[in-house]
C-alpha cells in the first residue's frame, strides 16, 4: 500500500476522506488543520504543505500531493478494501465519478457558499434557494429518497462526501427536505460510518 498523510478537519469535506480511508481499512498518518489560520495541529504553515491551503490534502512519501476531492476520495477508495468505488473501466466506475463530481462541483459549492459571512440578507436568501435546488438534484439521483445510496446498492465515497456536505446544513440553520434528511440519517447510522467517526474522534 502507498504510504501517505492526510490533512483534514473533522467537519469539513476533509472528514469524508478520513472516513473513506478508515472504512477502507487503510493505515495512514493524519493531522488536522485549523482552516481560519491555515496552521496544522503541530503548528506548521499549511500553505507550505499545500499552496492552495485547502483540505483534503494527501501528501505522499515523495512529497507529491492530491487536494481535490474527486481525486483524493477516488484514490482512497481504490486503495481500501471496502468497495467505496467501482473498478476502473466499468460503467459503474463512470457513474460513481459522475456522482462524486456532482457533489464536488454542485452540492459542495452550493451549500459551502452559505458559510460566506459577507452575504447580504438578500444574497443569502438566493444562496439558500440555490443550495436547496442542488440538494433536490441529489435527491433525483436517489429516486426521491427511495434509494439509500447514490449507486442504489452500497455505500460509496460519493455518499460519504454528500453526507459530510449535508451535515453543514446543521451549522447553517438550514432545514433539509424530509427525504434528504432521511438519506443523511441513513448514512450517519451506517455501521462503517460510525466506526470511521469513532476512529477520527479517538485522534482529536
Ligand atoms: N476544490 C476543492 C475544494 C476543497 C474545499 O473547499 N475545502 C475546504 C474545506 S470543505 C477548505 O479547505 N477551505 C479552506 C481554504 O480553502 O482555505 C475540492 O473540490 O476538493
């Protein structure tokens, strides 16, 4: 197995990567980052590790990094043993990439935009409506809530990512539609997800 170190925070999108690595049974080094100051827990300048300053960041033994969720989650899923991404070259693989790219480009950006403290009340209203539209699109993929997982069968790295993004609505005071809340609750209650959270909590 490739050795690597994961930089993350317990509530950001980086957490989905910790869960994917942990659920996949990977042995890995990790460190949390304080995003407002861009300092790692041990006090290092995070910009010196990743010039973009964002988590997730995976640093490999040769010093190279990955720091986009589509790539990091897929790498972790492929390295692990939990079937969090389908095999390369299969139709299921492209469907998985379609899901993880949707979460990154639409769901994450739509919900994440609400953390901007400079939004005027009008702009915030528009941003909430936009985030809810993107959550609705997620629910279309989940057949309105009939499916418990994006691929209709089993937990994938795309579900872990969507789950973490949906968790932000709690901090933001946004009420999820009932079907999205049920999807979120189902992923949260998943035994593998629970174990992943416990492994993360043990490190804090
Ligand atoms: N383009 C990246 C964005 C990742 C991202 O937005 N990370 C956030 C946490 S959820 C972050 O690190 N924000 C702090 C910063 O960018 O300085 C991706 O899609 O993976």
